[in-house]
């Protein structure tokens, strides 16, 4: 009798445990699974697709990938000769290769892991000092460029490049980096080695952040001293540099140097900015950026031998966000 009661009790307990156990994710209706994945990210959708055939079908649905595409993607993506079979295929195409927009003056693509918008403004879309003077600059073609024309520096004594982009074109809730993309001519550059340039990035009409960059790597052992936190070069701004010193940096001592990209070009970081979750006040607001020679530097110093493809604006990778967000996750799908 006792054994029977114990058996009945055990049976009831098993039923309770069975009823309380959570259902497997892939046993939910496919539409429900899609709605869950819809709220994640492209990277997460690709990872979860390996769970089962049902989850994969939901993770690759147009419902999910339509959400990962920018809301204005139809106006950004020009008609193509090949029709995409799915929204995921369209997304991957935009993540793997950029498309030209704005009459070929800009290129657009998506950051693969997050779906954030990326742009490059061609040299044709920038304000380059003396660009219309053939003695100083010339328009050229380059097989490694995304664009029809690149700007080749022939000879200037004063260097300045400026550009801007509408906030409304960018992804909300996103930290962006701004890069100048360039390379040396076959004969090499002149006048840029160890000569810091001032870079500015910020919202139009507001104070810009300032940093200092080199377009040619510094000499081995070359150092900048740290004096204060103000982002200026006192030696350049007030008087000629002391012998053997190009400029005394009044920041943390860091001067950004160019890095090779692997596509035949180099890039140097000009600065960063943040588009809030609410976006800009209105879509007419703009981000402005510039790189220029520091005033009162070595006056009249000849500069030549660089080719400029444009300025690239892309989201901070999660590893790079450690400075701000303390994040170190991988950014690959």
C-alpha cells in the first residue's frame, strides 16, 4: 500500500515537472521565432540559425532581414541588373560591397555585424583648398579607387581639406569614426613627414573636437611632449618651432599615424562623433570634418605627392568602443 502511494506520488511529481519545463525555442511557431530574432542583430540572427532547420528558416525570413536593412534602403540602393531572392541576400550584398550614390560622389554600405550605415565621401564631394588650380592639384583616375576621380596633390604650401554629411543619413544610437583615405604617388610624398596636421570633427555650428595626425609616419624615436590638456600646438601657433622640434603637443602626447588598409590605400583617424538614439534635432543638421596645416607652422614648406580618395565615416567596432563603452566583443557575423 505504501509502495503504491509512493508510486502515485512520484508519478504526480513527474507530471508537475513536465508541465513546468520550458518549451524548446524551435518548437514555437515560426512567426514567433522570427519576431524574437527580429529584436536582435544580424550577427545574432546568423548565429542562432544553426540551432535547427525551423530556427534557420525563421532567422532567414524577410520579416527579420527587412528590419535589419535601413528604413530608407530603397532610396539608397540604385536599381540593379540582378534581383535579390531575399532581404537577407540584399543585406549581405550591401555588407560585402559598397554602392555608389549621389551621382557617384559617395559610396554607401552596411557594417556587416550590426547593419549600421557606412559612407565614403569622394574627393569630388570635399572642399579642397586650391583644387581648381592645375598647378597645385589635378584630378586623376586610379584603378584601386571606388570613384571615377581622385585628387592628386602636385604642389601646395598650405594644405586644407573639409567635408560634411547630413546627420539624417547616419544610423541612430551610433558612435562613428571619421577617416581620411589616401596614399602616396609612385614618387613618394614631400613635406608631410613628421609634420602634424590639425583634424577637426563635430556638429555644424558647435565646437569641434580637435586632434593631431600625421600623413606620413614619424621618424623613429620622434616624440611629442605633453604640456597641458588643451588641444593646441603652442609652438606652431605662437612662434616657429625650436630647433629639432616640429611642435609641442598640449594634449596626451598622442598623434594619430596612418595605417595601411589592405586595399592599396592608407587611412588616418580624424576623430569621432555620436548620433543619439533620438537622432539629430532635424535632418538638416550636419557633421563637419576637416584636416588642415597648423597655422604658423613651417611657413611656405612645399608639400606634394599624395593622392586622396576621400573621407570615410563608419561605426566604431566593438573592440574600438572599449575607450567609451568598455566593450570587446567580436564584430564579425
